[in-house]
């Protein structure tokens, strides 16, 4: 990206390899929530995120329920009705993908804030869901995700989403910068 009408060098924000090779098989969910998963309280989650410097508008507040089983998290996330009509053109709507990461906030209120940095092994199996069942396995500094639709049919996976620590001051400094340009 770079500022519109700029001669500045381009900034690379992502690189990757696109392949037509089929994704590894992902089994449907037959039992939801998974056996032995314990509900996690999420009331006040978005207010707590805002106190840490992360402000989410109504389209990005899609976390409905969270369960935990050891280092595994499970969640139901949903696009609000105002966004559900915008599914065309998206393999996975960005607000839905973002909400799929919010279970981390439910269990990490006492930990340093960590934000997505690097994605590996991302594969899409199907498209068009307005509601997801999310499976997440926490590892030091990263998580792996499985995504299923509301019926439990596979949608995709992320083998590794690497996280980096961030300070609330960094977020407020970025948010306070005036937006003078559009980027392309």
C-alpha cells in the first residue's frame, strides 16, 4: 500500500503463495459445543477490549458464546443482520473473521495484549457463511483455527496465526493520527 497520488515506495503488508492444491480434509462438527467444554463468561468483553485500546464498532461485535477445554477454545460468532447482506464477494466476511479471534479476549484479560501478526496455512473450503463455529488451539505466541458453518460443515482452517504483543499506548497513538490520505 501507499498513499494515493504518492511517489513514495510501496509498503508490503503481505506476501504468500496461492495454490489450487486442495486443503487438508476438515471433518464436520457433529457435537456442538464439544464434549467437556466449559462455558466462558463473555459479558463485558467488548468494554474490556476498549479499555485495552481496542474499539470495535457494531459490525465487529459478533462473538456470541465461548467454551474452553484445556488450551482449546470454541466459539459461536455471527455477522449482525446489517452486514449479512454483504456476503457476496467474500469467501469469509472480514468482520466475521475478526470476531472469530475474539475468544482470545475472553481468556486473556490478565495477559499482555496480543494482536494478529502473521498467518500461515490458510485454506478455504467453502464460502458464504454468516455464522461460524470456531475451534481454536492456543500455543505459545500463536493459535490454530478451524472454521465451520452453523450446521457444522467445514469452511476453512488457519494452521498458524502468530501474535505479537501490543501496548494500549501504541493503539491510541495510531488512532490519534490524522487520516490525510486514502491508500491503495
